DNA sequence: GTTCCGCATGAATCGATAG
DNA sequence: ACTATCGATTCATGCGGAA
């Protein structure tokens, strides 16, 4: 890892002032979703959500490098039988403040929360909004290639006669280079849909999202040694993954219990080889 | 089928006047996406999209039954490196005009259009916006249940103790009726993500969406004998499926070539048993 | 060492009840 | 009338103990 992460305790609207201008390559965060209940963690009322978030967005704008990316994991709640509009209003407001709404990835959750209602089904997807400061930004697409689908395997088994002939004629010694090329071409570029299960009850920590989610975006938008920021650290999933991937991590958390937990986890942290897990494209499993 | 569909040639903004008030149970349509290029079919400029659509939405509001549903298949284009905002602006404007934004379904396309760009991946999902006139609307959830996941086959045999306890607390008399429901269950309710492949090259027409997409929503929101409207009929996928499912279909199309094609298809139409195809939930294939 | 199975628990939402 | 709280509903997943 690229050193101990920088962990800050406090409201990120204030603590972000301790982060330098143009110093962050990727902001990956999942802010508390709007909630009309009071006294809960981050219980921001849906109607106040945009006003609450924009000062933070201004700080994020300042600390992000021009070539950096901001990934916002968010989903609107149902209020009074309707999807609330705070997320799409937030997109419009972000654009007014200089952010480019480059893309909207979709997290397709394999295991959505159970339940049954007369007027809707279970919600099994969340938004991953991509914002940028300029049209040109860093993106390392080759880092997130996925195994090719089943069609390729069957295709390879029954390699066409012309392929074999063409191959033999070129190499002249049995199995040739073309075949190996095909065999090596087992990866393709992914789509803008990420198909993962939520981690319900993992060991000690239960994060809002699985490790693979920040891992995918960190691979896609940063290199080792780059800086990853999560202004709503929570249980620390993003900073943990970033540290394991040899990125500089900055995490801000307002609740002391979460902050202490993450801090303690890093105190006993031992550098280890990051276990690489593949993320498979949906529909190919 | 419930009779020959009602096919209207012309601009739906005008032709909708020929449809009675409160007569439609489901509007399912995929309007021409915004396109900055001129002289294309429905080439509405992105910046003018909302203004163009709202008069049509007003007519749709009039013809839809209070218990009816409007499903709008749409996706924003990339304009100048950004996702354009006309879709989310349309949602806000629809709500101002009395529509309820009940839900946003996701169509997760198994086989998305190929391609590679330096700053984005292939787009493999589209929005299916659900609008309603009131909180109570017709929804026949049992019609679209899907096979239960593999886990159930092995694990549901012995119902877990906690589930029994949960259930007893609710019913208060030994085995609740829900336990027997669970034991006999091989189908579960789906989620708000619809996982379908696009029809690559079916027959002659190249539809914007596969038959299963309107089929799913027609099953979910209408009964046989109900009325389904598609104001942007195109190649007629929705009205074809609706007719096969014994629903009254109304289709409006502005281009004579499409209109004639659909008309001809129905002239030679022979009532047939609709081939039932299951739609499987994502992650279970 | 494998496989099997019990078990808890989730970024949820609705309707009824209570203040 | 309007808001706060609570119970009921539901299904996929990983862990850990058992076979």
C-alpha cells in the first residue's frame, strides 16, 4: 500500500478544507441517502438534500484534479408513493456548478432487499453517477476487462476449418499463432452495468456496498500511487480497498464510532497482496 | 385477440384527439430519442425535447384511465461528451403537469451495441419510466412471477427457525398460512430490473425493443380485454404483442411506410395462440 | 477436505395506529 | 390534517457448524 491512509474525523463539509487543491484523482463515495426520519445517521430530509449536498460538491470540485473523476453512488427513496426527485435535481444543480455529467453507471444488485408491496417491486439497482471537470480525464479501460462470454468458448472448441488452415499456413507447425491469439483473447471491455451482490453480513463489517464496487472504479480511473477520496467513509470500504490497491486514501467520517473502527482496522493493518477477484459481466454468469 | 387493432396514421399530437377520454389502461411507448441531426425520423433536438413532448403527454393524460399506467422507454443521448439532461428534465416537467413518477424500471440489455470509445463503455441499459395518475392503479403482480433462484431448491426444504418464529408471531396459531406458501413456492416476484436481450435481426423489422419488453408490462398492468396504446408505433411491436395477448390495441404512427407495414401485417393476421416465453430474472440464467 | 444445511440479516416500503 | 412509530412482508447471500 502507499502508506497509511489519511483519516479525518468530522463533517466533510468542514474537514475537506484540509485537503489540498487539485490533489485527488478519484472521489468515490456513497453519501447517506435522504431519509425523512430524524435522529438517524445522516438523516437528511429529501426536500433539503440538494441544498445540503452542494456546499460539499463545491469542496470536491476544488480538491479534484482536472483529469480526475467523481463517482457518486446514490438512489432515490420512495416518498409518498413516488420516487423522489432529489437525485435528478442534484444532477441538474451539479451541472450548474461546473460539473460535467459524463455518464450514469448502473449497479445491478443481485440480491435486493426483500419485501412485497401492492404497487411496486423490489428495488434492485442503484445509480453510479460519473461527474468530471473536463471532457478529457484519465480512464484505464484495459484494467477492468472481463472474461468473454460463453459464445467464445464454444466458438473456440469448434474452430472453423479455415481458421486452422490459415493458421497452419502461416506458422507451419501444427497449432499456430492465430489459435493462441484467439485463446488469449478471453477478455472484453465491460459495459456501463455492474452486476454485483451486496454483502449482507460479512464477518465483522457490513458495508453498504461490496468491495468490488470501489475496486472496479479505482482500477478504471486511477493508477497505483494516485489518490482516492471518500468524504463519507462509513465503515471504510473504499479506503480499505484503495489502500490494498496501493493508492493513497483519504477518508472523512462524521461519526466517531465508525471513525474509530476504521482507524483500529488500519492500526493492525498488515500489507498484503490484494486478492484479485474478477467481476463478471451480467448475463454471462 | 380482442379484434383488429385501431391504427392511426399521423402525428400523435393530433391523432390522439381521436382517442376517447379515460379509455386506455396502459400506454407503452418508445418515442424517438432526441437527435441533434436533422432530417432523421423524429429528429427532435435534445434541447427542444421536453417542449416537444409535453403537449403529447397532456393528451396521454386525458386518454389514460385513472387506474392506468404510462410506461415510457427512453434513454438520454451523449451530447458533447455528457449525458444530456432532457430525460430528467422531462420527469420534472411531467410531475408539474400532474403525473406521478411512481417508479423507474431498468432494462438491462444482455447484448448491447458493440463499440469502443476512449471515455466511456458500451451503454447496456435503458430507462422504463412509470408514470401514473393516482397512487392506486391496476397491477397484476402474479402474472410476471419468475422461477425462484437455485438456493431455494436445497435450502427451502427445511424452513429456517427464525422464519417460523417470525411467522408464528404474525399469525399466532401454529403454522401460519405463509409457511405453506413458502414450501410450495417455486416462483418469486421479480424486481424492477428487466434483463432481456435485444432482438438482433428478427424477421424483417428491426424493432427498438424485443417482444418480451411490452409483453412484460402488458401482463403486469392489464387484463385481457383492456386497452393498450402506443402513440409511437414504429414497426408495431407493442400493438402486435398486445393483440396477441387479447388486448385492444391502438397504434399511432407518423411515417406512412411504417404504418402501411403494420397494417399489412394485420391484414394477413391470423389469430394464434400466443407463444408464452418466460422472462427470467437477472442473475439466475 | 468437501459438501450440505441452518441461520441471520440487509441503503425497503406500505398501511395502520398513535400522538 | 399531518407526522412519527411499528409491524408485516420477502429473498439472496455468506458464514459456520455438521455430516
